[in-house]
C-alpha cells in the first residue's frame, strides 16, 4: 500500500512497496508502547516517542492538512498516526510479516491507522512527507486494506491522486520514469494489475505513475466526482466506456501529458 523505493526522484529517493496485505490492527491501546505520548492535532491523533515531541507536532499538522485534502475529494477520515522509535517496532505495530517486509518504507496503512517508519520517513523531502502521509491516509479512508472489488491501479492511483493534489508539482517531474519511456515511444498496452505492483519489480515507479495518470485521466475527462464514483463501480457503468476504450483514452492521455 505504500510507495516504492527510488520511485520518484522528486520525493527524494523513497520507500518500497508493502504489497503484502497487512493484518487488520487491534484497537489502539491507551499506551501502545512504554514511553509513548499522544499529541492531538485539530482532527488527528499522533502517538509517538516522547524524545521526538517536535516531530510529533509536525506530524499532527501534516495529518490535519492531509485530512482536509482527503475530505475535499473523498470524505471524512480521522487520522491516527503511530510514530514508533524504530522501524522494527513499526513493522510489529503494522502487523507486517517481518521487518524485511517493510524495508525501504516510510509509512504504511492498516485498516484504521497509519504507521510511520522513522528511518524511511527521515529520508523524505518536506513535500514527500505530505504526499506519503496523505497517500496512506487515503487507503485508511477508502478501506483499501480491507481488500475487495477495487482494482489496484485505482486504489493506488487514487491515493496518489489525492496525495499530489494541491502540491503544484509538475506531472512530468512526478512521473519522470514513465515520461522517459513515453518520450522514447514506449507506451504501456494495459493498465497495471496486482502482479505489477509486487515489491521488487523493475518497473515499480512506472507502474505507480501509470495508475496515477489513469486517475488523472478520469478526473480530467469526466470530472473528479466521476473518479470518486468509480470506486466500487466500473468504467462501463460510471464512464460509459468499454475496457478497451478506457485503455485507449488513458494511453492518449499519457502521450499528451508526458511526451
Ligand atoms: Zn498505496
């Protein structure tokens, strides 16, 4: 559910993909680990280590910004963000199958919260922190970790759509890896599937960018409301397109935006 390592140069070399479904997390205990403190934002709750209180307040402010951005496009979310002291603790809190499963990550989403990996998070740029936090909180808001009917290009693309909304970053810069391919005349012939999002894939950056651009295409041509309606629906019902027509329209959009 996260953002892959080395994915976008613009975010300053980040993060791997979790890929693996994470266990649904238990209710937040009063004190999740010894020495943890709770910092409340305007509409968010951050739990972290006392030693990094300034960082927790900053995180709460970012979580509040992310909450507003998500509310404007999707709907309400009440961010709960855990900021443990080590990446190993983060893996445990997220119910990951092991530290190796979270290597290179900056944050990941469970059903009802976001767990930040302090090592990966520290390597992010300022804008990268906002994008990653928003991306993961979108997964919480939409219930992406509960699995189900939403194709992966849509759940990942939509999380990035909201994550990058309002950042003012240029599309060719954010999707630099895919833009290089498109400029070289190479276009993907189908939307990415779950296998393409598997950790370690050579085209992982491009796969996320393809998904992001598919969502931007829907919003540009049919409106942002249509993109939201697409969740839990399909392109035929929502957009009146066959799968082939949708793919062709997306490819045209890639050419127009990135070439
Ligand atoms: Zn994700």
